[in-house]
C-alpha cells in the first residue's frame, strides 16, 4: 500500500491511520495530552511501516479532522437527525464511543459554560485562572447571535502555565499555540458537575471574559505539503462539543490556515521578513489592520507589494508570518515581564517593537460603541454577565458585555446592533483599503488586459479600467529630515514609513553637470509621471526596483537605499559623448548586443568613465553589502535587461530608445541591489521614427545655443510629449489567449498548473474537455469556435496514454499547438511516444512541464506584446541572478 505524501488521504491511508489510532496505548496517550507532537511523530513512523508516507503534521491534522467530523455526525444523531453520515463512522465510534466529549480530569477544578453554547474549558492547576486557545477566522463574520458565538470559535488547545517545552517551537515557543486568555469575572467558585454538560443549568454557569486573538503558527519548514483542502476542517481538542453546528455549516466556519506552497517555499528568508516588516510599518497598513475583522484584502495588498519587491508570497503566507511575528514578540515581552532577564531571543525584535509600540492601546473602533450595546432592553444580571471580546490586530478591544437573560427580544435586539456594527467596521475598512491601493488596483487591467474588445475583457480577472494611469494616495505624509538633494530632486525621510523615503522632484532642468541650469515650470510633475510609469512597468515585469508608489503630482515614495555612485549607461546606437571618446566611430553605429558603460559620479572630474576592475578594486560597501565581482555582474546584466525591456516597450509607439542611464542602490532593509533613483526624460535619448532630428529627450535642451522663454517652451512640449506616451507603455493593443484542451477531467490538476503559469505572464487561459478519440467532431467544433473570433490563440493539448488530441489539432488548424501530456510513472516512457513521433506534415512540439507549455505560449505572444515579452526577459534575468548568487554563496561555503 505504497503512497506518496500528497495532500489527499486515500481510503487505504485513512484505514491505516485508524488501525494505529485504535491501539489502546495510542488512545491513552492522546486522551488528555496537551503537547502531542511526539505522539504524532510516532504515529507517522508507524504509518511508514505500513507503506503510508505522511509527516506528523498531516497525521495530526487528519486525526483532528476525523474526530471533529465524527462528533458533528454524532451530535446530529443524538439530536434525532440520522440522515447525516460519514465514512469510517463505525470505526471512529468504536474508538471514541467511551471517550468523554469534554476531557475533564477529576482533579481539575472550575468550569465555565453557557446555556446555549455549552462551552467547557479544562482549567489549569490554578483554579482561578487558565489559558485557552480560541481562534475565529479573520475571514468570517462575527455571528449575529452572541449566544451562538462559540459555535463559530475554532477548536481549542489548552496551555499549561509554565510549560515551556521546546519541541513545539517557533523560536523556542509553542508550535501552534493560538493564544487567548479566559479571566474569571466572578471570584465565587462554581461547583463542578459530575454529569454531562447538557445537564448544566444557568445556576451552574460561570461568567467569563474571553479575550481572543488568532495566531496561526507556521514552522517555516518541516513539511512542504498541507492537509487536503477538501477534507473536513481540522478540529483541535474540542471543549464543549455539544455546541456543534451542522456539518455543512461547519465546513464554512471552521478552517485550518496552512502555508500553501506557492512556489516561493515555506521558509521566510531574512530579506523577505525585512520586506514584510517594512510594508507592515506603513501607517495606512497599520490603520487597516487595526480593527479589521475580515482582512484578506489587506494581506492581498501586502502580498502584491512584496511581489513588486521580487518576493513571491501569497496572502495566506503573509498573514501567517505577520501573526507569527506578532505572537512571538508578545510572548517574549510577557516572559521579560515575568523573568526580568530574558532567556530567549527573537529575530527582528527591535523592528517589530517599533511598530507595535506605536499602536494605540485604547479601544479600537470595534469597541467604541460598546456602551450602546449595553443598553439592550431591561436585562437582569442574576447569573452574572458574559463578556466577549473580538481581538483585532494589536490593540486590546473593549469587551462587548452581555447580561444574560431569557428574553428573546433582548437577544434579537443585540443581534441587530452587533450585525450593524460589523457591517460598519467592514465597510470602513474596505474604504480605507480602496483608498490606499487605488493606484495599484487601477493598473491591474493595464498589465493583464490582452483583449481589445470589452466583451473579451471579462476573461481577464482584473478591476475596471482606470481613468488615469497613476492615481496619487489621498493622504499627506509627515516629512522627516532631508536625506539628500540633487540637481533635480530632493530626498526626505518618512518617520511614519520606516525604510522608505520621499523623492520630491524640482521644476529645474540642467545640462553639463549644472553648467547650464534653468527653471522650467511643470517639469517636476512631468518627470514624476514619467518615472512612476517607467518604474511601474519594470516592477510589473519582475525587475526589482526601489519604487513603492506615486504619492503626489511631484513626488513618489521609494524604498530607502544607499546609492552606489555609478551611472550605468546602455547604448544601442552610437551618439553623443561616445563619439567624442571613440574617434572614428560614425554616429548611428548599432551595438549588438547593447554596449554597457559605467561612469563614476564625480562632478568635479566630469563623471569619469570607469572599468569593472576599478569598481571592484574600490571595494565599496553599502548597507552592509560589499560590491564585488558578483554585484558588478548583476548590475551590468540588469542594465542590459532593463534597456531591452524599455526598448521593446517604446517600439509600439514607433519610437527608438537610443541609450539609457540608470543607477542602482542597496535597499537598507533587504540588503539587495535594486534599480533606484529616477528614470525620466533626462535619463535617455528618444528618437521618434528613429530620426534624430525629432528627438524628444533632454538633448533638445543641451543643443540650445541660447536659452529663451520660447526655447524652454519647446523643450517643455517635448517633455510633455514623452510623459503622455509613457503612460501608453503600461498598455498593449495586442490580443491573445491560451486554450488548454484536456482529454479527461482527471487531467484537471495538470491543466490548472498551465493556467496558473499563464497568469504570471498576464495571458488569459481557458480550459476545455474534449477527446479526439471518442469525440473528434466535438474537438473540431471547439477548434473552429476559437478560430472564428479572430483572437490569436495557442492550443495546449493535455492527453495521457495515447495522445491523439495534439496531432489531430495540429493537422486541422494553422494556430500553434503544443503537447503537454500528463505522464504517469508506470507507462510514461511508452505513452510519451504518441506525442513525440507524429505523422509528416504536423508541427506539434511537446513539453512535459506545465510551466514550460505556458512559457512556450508566452514566447509566441511576446513577439507582438511588449508586456508579455518584458515578463519573459525579466524571468531570464532573475534566473541568472539567482544562479549567480547561489554560486557566490557556495564559494563562501554558506549555501
């Protein structure tokens, strides 16, 4: 019964798990155990002996899934609903039948329960206080009826005070603790019932105050697989299991957050964490997280920003890491308070501390109306009060007290008020999020739209088109001290955004190292628009830049970098100073590949040209990064790629990019070399139609014999011409799509990988099911359907065993067709020949990788679509850089 470590548990694997679970000693250890990592490591080892390859996390997750699903069905049966059932119910019933639903030891004291929710907790050895883990998904609404609150609470993990075992740790802390405190509101002891919790009466209730915080801990390593999403969600040890909701609803309310492997791996590198903390420190991000109850959109925005910095993390990974950092920081602070001299250290403590200490400790918007919620009818308090706190990002939220009463009117009234409040908070958060990321969202269509007609745009998952290319953020920023000032810009620190600076442009134009200098009204706005659009184009292609967002008409926000004092110049056509330094070369000589030069920034010596050897021997060190051979090679290769991307982007505008000047810096947070400074009309030469006499760049200012108001207006019109057209670089008129034809629905997972890879290139992808063997007429009808609308299409044929789909399509269409068969381990070496050995007259290449099939299509569309081509070129660069850096680490013996 050999089995891989995939996500889905087969029936044989579950049976093997149940056989191990049913052993008396295993049940005894699982019963009442708080820290059970060692048990599940043993179970995983036993399963391996049975031919089932699962790690301990997967075993624990499946164990809890089965246990929760069993209890849900059991509760339904006890309630009279015998229609609910589940696989392996009888096996689980034999194991769990005699296990108490609320595993309370006889010697334990204290109980808190509610009449409707019947919530039980296992107290700690201290009868007056305990700690219990309650997790309510950030993505779900607080339930309308407060007495049903605990129906939405995720299962519980108890923590024994003083238990600091290191086997389950994130930086030597509990591995999957989800922290919350239950503090007694009444000092009186409640007698412990010996009977079932269903027999509890209001007189036996103990009022509690629940302080809830969701912490999803990821180990950043260990396992690269997660629990099958289609399975019943995981349940930790359930206290008060009588308050189950139906299984169908439970699947909507209960969910285990795991870190999905999205290609970026699970482990967060130091650079990635620094980038996350940098974004987290943004005041607007903090405001949105503070008081947000449904925060998926916020973390999608954070993931989008990380992607612009070259870090591929999805929103769930960002949310998990954010909570890990916050929990670890708080746990360390708590230990410091108790011990005075901390024994445990935390990475990035100072950075997280600087963020969290600025958060207001007073009530957030969630609790600001608690007083209005108190006035709910005439409520009696003869049994104490139940206070429920919904804890958000960092502040401690004012509780929402509920005085228990049998009055249904009271509960309904409270439900209405609570629902309205949830709606208000949610809408407020959405408005703030929309305002913050308006710029990025308004550009989504520009970078993914490949269809010209409106009807086809529906196939591209993007927001509505924007009226303007770049929209500034609505709020003003507090400026810190001036970091630097150049001829055409000023750089300011941003106290509210650590790690970022404001780049403020000036209405000034210079030439000859400021030998000629004039004020040109409106140049700051023109240059800022040009730079913002160019950097956005490069970021979306995948180039690492310092650009964060356009802040105003004349300024943009960038990552704080220590600048490398080298101007990198890339030339396609010989002109300007190159002709003076290289006598005999005629103007117009073209370089293949583009020629790279570097100049040391030294105005006193007119920026002398340097060689690579000079730069290496200078032994520059910026932000802790020493500039050596690897760094010089990376900057040189990046300069060529950036030039080629911009050159390709200007071609649809019938404009020739002659040369380009750029600068690099070292990001002080990520310690990476990134494209920095600005790229505006001072940074290049642009010749419309390849005609030097029509030049639109700053050379028109340099060539002025005399600067007059009329001459400056002519120069300004050139700059405006460039600023208008640079916004068009973010769009494309080219259309295209990929249509994946699968021979069977069983090939869906293989095809989904192709679709996902196409999305990274901004190419729409459709999936269809058809068999050339069993329904050739339908296959040809589908082919004709896509040929008829005139949109350029690449067909990808996904068929296992005998692949007739690709050859049939190739023989009946002039559109490109590529085979991507989902080969099996058993017959793959034989099946692949049906894709490789084709009849004469057919041109149908074969690639085994789904990502390779998507890249093949992207290379076809990239011939006429500069946005797709830019992503391909950027991928080539980033792959080269990663290999270069890996080689450096290997040589340093730190790989």
